[in-house]
C-alpha cells in the first residue's frame, strides 16, 4: 500500500510556481490550498498550482487541519513586534500542524522576544523547521569522516548563490552564518558590505532579512580568533553552494554535489562527486534538490529530527551584518543580543 500523502498548504510568490510544483511532486504532497504574501496574488498562485486559494496566512495557521504549512515566501509575516504571527504558529503547532519555512522566522532579531517567538510557551521559533540550511545538506552529512580527519578549520569561505525566486538574501545569509558557526564557532564581530541590484546603486539595507535582495559580502571574526568570509546573493542566475576550509591538513572544498580534499603538499587526499554529474549536461536544479531533500528528512519520522534553527544565536549575527552594511563599520552581535533582552 502506498504511503499516505501529506496534506499541505503552500505560501509562495508567483515567481516560485515551478519550485513549488517540484516540491509537491518530488515530496509526495497533497496540496489542498495555496496563497501568496504578495498582495492580490493568492488566486494566481493557487490557480498555477491547481488548488484552491487561501488569502490569510494567520487564518490558515489558526484553522487549517492539514499536515503541513510550507512557506516558500513569507512577505511581512513575522516582521512585526506584536505577537500575532508567533501566536498563529503556536496555534498550528498545538494542533499537530508542522510549519516548514524556506525563510528565516521571525524576520528580525529584535522581534525574538518582543514578537513572542521565544517567550510564548511552547516556543513558536522552536516549532518551525527551516528548509535548505547548508549545514544539514547531504554533502556535509556524507563527509563526516572526512571532516573529522581534516581537523579544526582555521578559516572558512562560504559562497552561496541563488536566483531571486529561490529565496531572499536573508535566507542565504542566515544559512551561511549557521554553517560558519558549525564549522568555526560563534561570531564575535562582522564587517559587511551590501550591494543591491543595479550598477552603482547605493540603496542601504532596510527591513527584515526576508525582504532584502541583492549581494552581501562579510568578514567574520570568531570568539576564538578564527575567521570566515561570506559571499551570498539572491540575484545570481542559479543556486550554487561552494564552501572552502583551510586547516593544518590542507584545503577542503565542498560543492552542491561533492567535495575535494587537497593535503598540505597539494596532492589530492580524498574526493567525491555525484556520479550523475556529466560534463556538458544541463545544470541540475540544486535549489529544488536541496529543498526537497530537506523536506523529506523532516517528514521521515524514522530519521532524527534536525531541530529548529538556533535563532537566538544566528539572527543577531544577521542583524549585525545588516547594521554593519549601513554604518560601514564592524558590528558585534553581542550588542544586538543585549538589545533583545533589555
């Protein structure tokens, strides 16, 4: 007998229809409704996915009896200081509805307590599962022995590129910071530069991470003196991840489909690449692959729960990066954390 489908409501932008279809098909979802954070676009999204329209995400979270609410886009949901949005997530969790998001929630570190995301019981932030985090991707899971043999990295470079319909700049930034913390430890300070789309544009970062588009480059100093460089964008042609680690054991580089380890002498010590990768073939849709695999692992009760994003650690760093991009100076996440609890 075939496994039952997971009844699902999807929230997406019109440009994400193809990505949403891929998730529905590959993950075996039974779509019962769809909507959009873009004003007036819920009907178009629902029609494009062949389901009924839902206009109110809070209403869905409070009333839906589906298995899942899947958020590919969130708009201004989670961006306000009032606790209505966190309360809606808590209501869904209380009914056994899983909330999965490809975007960071809440949208701003300063709303963690003020918006009820970490103060309501049980914590709404702890009930959300974030999809597409590089730290949880297959390539890192399959390289655990190699990472152990490579030893402690002293420096890390994280490059994560995506097209606009594959998520916000904030999602790429949060995923990169989460990976950096896992590889080299907590951030002491961050010095960031933001470049919006449009040559010569000087528009500064405004709003929540999930509302931001463009490129962001940052230098991170960790609490124990190690460093990381982050280069992220949601204005690139397609999804690609490249992570480079340096240690006393050489250079270890990760890609979407594998890794390569060069020893201190420059000789290759280990390598694994996806055998399906054929030079000259069409580029795979890594965004759909990563999000689908992330979704599968959350839904498979036989696998360990990946747990929530550590928003209390990660979001203050993302906020400090945005602040640094505005001020032109390094900023300390510790300052943001002190503001949260003041």
